[in-house]
C-alpha cells in the first residue's frame, strides 16, 4: 500500500481526516498544507462549468484540472474522480483509470456506487490502482437528491454496499448525505475510513467543496458551512481597482516601462 494511503487509513479511530476539493494549482497549493486528502471532484462540472449534472463532465476536463492541481499538491493524497460513463465495465474502467493515473500522476481514483461496480473495482485493484468509494447520494446517477438512510431497505442496502466495497479492497469511502445513525453504523462496521459530506460528525473524516467553504459562489446546501467570504474580498478588490483606473491612480510609474 502506498505510504500516503497507509497514513490516511491509520488515522481511523485516532484523528479526523481532513479532505477538500481542488480544481486548480493555486488553490491546491494553499490546501496542501492543511489537508490529508485533496480530491479533484467532478463537482467541478456544476461549480466551474455551470453544468446541470456531473454527467456532462468529460475525462479530458478531469485530466486537465488534475494536471493543474498536481502542481500544487506535494504532501496530501491526491484523488481524482472518474467521470460518468468512463467506468461502464471493467476493461473500460481500467483503460481510463490508467490514463488518469499516468497523465495526472494522482495517487488514487474515486468511483460512485456499490454492488454493481464491484467487478470494476476488482479489476482496478488487481491492476494496482488504488480506489476510493462513494456511497449515499451518487450525483452521477441520482434521481432524488435527498439524504439516504430513511427506510430500512435503504439502510440495509447502503450497509451491505459499504461492506462489499471494503471487501473489494478500497482504502476509504465517501458517504454523501447519509443519515447520522447510519453513518455511525457504517463507520463502526468498516475498518477503512469513512469521509463524510452531509453525513454528520460520525464519520472518520470530512470533505467539502472548497468554493463552498470559502464563500465563493452561491451554494445553499444544508451541509455547507461558509468559513470565509471570498465573494466580498473579490468585490472590494475589484471595486478599488475600478476606482483607481478611472481616477488614473493606477498604473503608477513603478508599474510601467520607460526608455528615457
Ligand atoms: O465531486 C466531488 O466534489 C465529490 C465530493 C463532494 C465528495 O465527490
């Protein structure tokens, strides 16, 4: 097992695992100091490209953003989401995962789903590609974006999927919008870490979309906490720039070039 992955797995029951998304170098450079894991999430589809669903995100887009993120990640584990339709069967998944690993130099990839994708995960792990799972709300295929774990059949299915994923050899699993008690049960049952988003404090770690955390954009999800107001910071800076350009206070001589 890769050293960075081992470090994350070993945090279970000792220390919370800190994860955030990044889609570009400058953000990754900042996050790398504080995160255990940086995810190039296909959430970039809605966050950056205004897509209605992550289904529209292509492999090329994920690879390009991941290459940028790679320049900023030195110590954290870098995980890249495999986009929708790129892991329809074991052979296609292996071909695309190899391409992602080779072109982005990431440490691992993430796939959404449970029992259905076990043969795909088996093929990836057999070929030495580390895999992170994703259960609960599955944005790539979800019909109903409500939290998971209300009904007994849903609870049993997610628990069973979590166990199957662990047995297949994944090193961690994201739980997206999983009811608190179910998240606790999964976290207690599994030996691998659970990383929650909207799944309560009962998970081994937490992940958020960085744009939501810094208050860039208008995300209103219940599970988001805004830790900063980047919108306001940008507005203030741009307003000042506009004022200084209009008043001819910028650029000054020190920002300009002169031969004589
Ligand atoms: O795409 C993404 O950013 C994710 C996280 C929200 C877990 O999958």
